C-alpha cells in the first residue's frame, strides 16, 4: 500500500526515552498491514552518514564546537534526504526516521544555545522544504531516561556516548527545547506518554499515526 507523494514520519526524544523501540514497533505494524516502509536513522543510515556518526558520537571528540556539531548533523541529513528519504517518498512509501531536524532544534538550537533561527536557516540550505507530516516525541522523565541510556552504553563498547555523557542540566535543556517545538508546532509535533509497557506506549503512538493513514 502506498501514498501519493509518500508519508514522512519522525521519532524524537531525549536519550534513553525509548523512541527507537517505538519506531521499530510502528514499522512492524505498518508492514504487517501491507504498507511499504523505508527506515532512516540520523545521523547514519547512508555510508557517508555512518562516517559522520562516528565523528559526532565519539566521546574522544569532547571539544567539538556547537556550530561544527550542527553542520555535521545537517551534512548527514542532507545525504539521507538525497539518497533515501526523497526517493522513497517519490515512490509513495512511508518513511519513518529515528530523529530529524527537531533533534537539532532541541540539542544544538536550544541546549547548545545556537537558537532556532540558525537551525532553521541550515535546514532550508540542506533540505529546502522537506518536513515530516507527523513527529512523535516519547515523553519520559529525565532520570529514568538517562539511567536507561547509561545502562545501554555500559552494555556496549561505549563508542557512541559523547552526547549521553553531557550534564544532567544539558539534557534538561534538550527536553525543554522539545517542549518549545511542541508549543510552536502542535499540529505536527506530538508528545506521547512514555510510561508503561512497550505495547501500551505503542498503542498511544498508533493513536497519533492512524488518522494520517485514514486521510
């Protein structure tokens, strides 16, 4: 099943909130219903994006300037748009992305203090008018989310922990940045309660997505 012009959905949230799990569950449900779905991850997915991801998330790169961070994010995103997102949308598919420009608004624009205007200028340069039709942000209390993120890093090689290692206050500013985006774009950007079981959360996510499929 496909859409004229495709449907672009994104997942957002603080580190450890469970967004990647919920994205996986949504993709499985959509495919089970017969929809053609393409997945994307930012930063990453493309060969160039994977190289950029290593630089961005390497804890050894602790001195990275906020503007450098922002530009690397958009370099990865522009490549994904050209290589993955736009072609899939042109085929009438549903594209589901683990993070997109809202992450940059929250992390670099708000938490790093670069401002939303600069992020949006970079977005227009790299992506023109490409925007998701619906963004789902998994809303989980900060302490629980960061504990999850730290456990995840401890169980892996810890090679992608540069952002996770930021201060509690930084992550609190990220969450506030997301709330600011939600205030500015309530029709597109929706917070979903991240408490409860994975299936309970998935039900809340589906309630936000299913009306778009009916349209």
